[in-house]
C-alpha cells in the first residue's frame, strides 16, 4: 500500500505521487524474525524478497549482487566503505531500478521517462535494454561525456537539456511519451535502496553513524528505512544519519554562496522529499554537512590511494567524514558507514 505523507490518502499499484501533490511512501509491515524472513537459498538481492513489495514472477532478468565492505581504521575510528559502485551499471541506483522495473512489469508498463544527472539514467537504460523497455532519458547537457557515451551504447533515447538540474526535471515532467517515473518521487525506488541496510547488518552488524551523499534523498531515506525495519525486528539500532550535500545546492543545510561543480549528482536544491529527510535527521539525532570542490578533490585523491575508484559525487561522503573528523565529531572506536555510490570509470 502507498500512503501520501501530506494528506494520508492511500493507493495500490504503481503511482509516483499523490493527487494532492504530496510524496508517497510504501507501507508494509513484516512479522517474524529477520533470519526467518531471509531467503537463504540466494546470495544476492533476492535474499531480501520477503522485505520487498515484489512478486517473484516479475523480477528483472538482471540480478543484483551483495556489494562488499572494506574496513579501515582512521584516527581511531572504524570506517566501513560499502562499494556500491560495483553494481552492474556502476552505482547504487541499480537497487531502486531493480524494484521499479519489477513493478513496471507487474503493471504491464513498457515505455517510461526519467530525468537524471547520469547514474539513474544509466541504471534505467541498462535494465530497459535487458527487459526490452522503451526509455526516454532527460539529462543535463553538462553531464560527463563518459556517461553520455554509455547511454548511447545502451540505446536509450537521450534528451539533453541546456540548463540546471531542476530545469531538466521540469522538461521531463512535461514530456508526453512514456510514464514519468522520477526517482525523486518514486516510492518503490526507496524500497530498493533500503536493502543496503540489510546487507550492512549481515556483514558488520550495527553501525553508529551513516554518511550518505544526499540530493533527492533516495540513498539517505532508503538507508534509514532499512535500519528502521531492522530496529522493528529487534536486530539493531538506527545509526545517526548524516546527510552530505554539495555547496550551493543545500536543501537540508544552510545554503552556501559557493557552488560546487563536482557534486553534480546531488545538485538538487529543491528535492520533493525535503520534509521527509528533515524528519529523519531529527529522529536519528543526525546532522547535515555540505562540502565544496576543494574538499571533494582531496577526498578523491585519498580514496584512490585506498583503491577506491569513485566519481566526484561519491567522494562527497568521505569529504564530509574528514571535516567532521577534524572537528572531533566521532567518538574513538565508533563504527562509521560510508557508501561509495558511483564508479569513477564513467567519468573518464
């Protein structure tokens, strides 16, 4: 069941937003134990089918792996990097796309429209090619050439828009071909990204802090929802959620005059789920941190030296970690989760 977070109206089936204009959230309670609900015969995302609003006969042909975690001790803090950039299309967005495509198949929808700064576009294009769907992709003209070439390789119908990320969003909303399935609104996308939390729990148990690159909020909200599911099942606490934003595009922090050029994937100053994210920050006793290009460049260099080839937006979470570390924010011995969201190979 989908429920509007503004007016409380409920819906069934595939729907992007409420008729009142509010955002929707999938509501589905699970009974039993975490271990009992796991599909132990699978060593991939299908382990968590009992937690997802999916019918097995409509699962996509592409199956998502369990991404690895690499631990590092940094100035007395236990930092765990989750390598989300090892997903099939090179980003965590494959999790949301996996659930979305399954729901599209269930509803018999074969032509869709999406706006993206690159990663969500590549993810949808890859799944669309695999499933024989028609995908109309709207991207900013300044999207990296590497991502544009990949989109052409995947045979998506690409529409380049001269303007800001918000202008791309408006153009896609007004497009008349294909159902609009923006991940900014799509409640099923978050159902996919929440599986990161389940994997983290199985891999390293509880964590104290989670830093997530945050634009539209699909990663931030998905992580929180997954950890909340685990808390309800008596398995773990909810970590303090730290939203990381690019300077000049903050929606949860105070807006900076400086504008980041490198944090293109989270350059979303007016996300539809802003109120929902602010609520998560409050409930988890979390924080918002914004980073600029100077910090991002240094973070990329350090991550590469550790063997993590990530794109600039992905490096924002580590850049924020370094800022907070310098301020003495973390207690010694605590566990910090940093999802590395996108592959740097797409930006070459």
